[in-house]
């Protein structure tokens, strides 16, 4: 089961809510969750052919090694 397929869970840790209070809580939280999930859509970035085929940047020069690896 993927994360998208798992139902949301609510855990009551204190108090003794009535059935009506639980129903109201579940309705409000479920509606807010559904709205947030429908609005949370990531845009797919456009990748051009140049970006896919270009060579990556080289690693930065190591300044701790002297030129030609001679230490003195």
C-alpha cells in the first residue's frame, strides 16, 4: 500500500468525546485534508534537450594540495 492509498488516522489521547463530537472532528479534518491534497500538485519542470545532454560541472579544485603535489 503506497502513501497515497493509506487512509488518514486520528488518535484521541485525552478526554472522552461524544459520538457527535467525533463525527464533527472527522468531517472537518477529512474535508481539510481532501482540499489540501487536491491543491498540492507539483508542477513538472520542463527540461530542454540542452539540459539533458550538457556535461556536469567539474569538481572544485583542492587548495590543500600544492601545485604538482610537491611539498617543498
